[in-house]
């Protein structure tokens, strides 16, 4: 049995197991027996599962942030466009005010 498996390696191997990797491949790669791996799942399984859930949630939050950023940028562009149009109308009204003719073209 190999004794230099770090907690990170243990959790990674449990996550691979949860993701469908064949347990025999995991045992052979880590040079451990089934009982050792079963103990790891008992001791570290909840941590590995929680980490997988947090990664999924993080991916969802990244996607949500990206989508909201795109919407925000689109709204800012629309607002900038409206502001430029409004300022041109405002300038036109100021010019007409100076001439005394405030009728809109």
C-alpha cells in the first residue's frame, strides 16, 4: 500500500469515483486496496461531494455573472446612445431658443 497519498489526492480520487471512473482503475493507479479506498470514502466522501457541489455552483455563478455583465453592457450602450441623441435635441432647442423660434422641426 502506498502511504504518500495526500488529502488532495484522496479527495480527487473520490471525486473521480463519484464521476463514474471504475474503482479498480483508481485502486491500481493509487496502489491501494479496496478496504483502504472504502475507508477514504467513509472519511472524506462528504468533503469530496461538497467540493463537487461548490464547483458546480461556482460554474453557475460564473455563467450568471457573465450574462448579467452582458446585459449591463448592453443597457449602458443603449443609455449612451439615448444620451447622445437627447443632447443633440437639447442643443437644437437651445439654438432655436436664441432665435425665438421654438417649433420642433
